[in-house]
C-alpha cells in the first residue's frame, strides 16, 4: 500500500471538486480524505494500490467537473491506514 499527499491549486473550491474526488477515490478503492485549505487550495491524502493512485492523480490533473486545476504538489508519505475516504 502507498500513500500520497496532494495539494491542489486552481479553481477547486465551491465547484464540487472534493465530492468528485471522493467519488473517484471510492471507485478506485482508495482511502483518505479531501479538505479545503484557507488559501483556496485543496489538500488530499489518498492511500491504496500504486496503480490506482496513479489513475487517481491523472483524474485530478484533468480537473473533474467544473473545477480547473492549475497545479498539484505530490509527495509520498507513510500510510495512515484510513478506513474510508472522507470530505473534511
């Protein structure tokens, strides 16, 4: 199991971005969370199989729904063993 920490910038708040991210994470069997940050970015922590995480990141890069992703910071970290994927 791998764990990825993402900071996503662009038009990602107020456009159902986190809901789309959660739905895709659940579809791919990933656990973790998506959370709005005060500066307008969204923080995402996702863990699961490496190939599924790659699909997930590709999905986010495209800016799901009406979101417009300007940039993504990707870091890998130790898994935290989340039990589901939540919107915080």
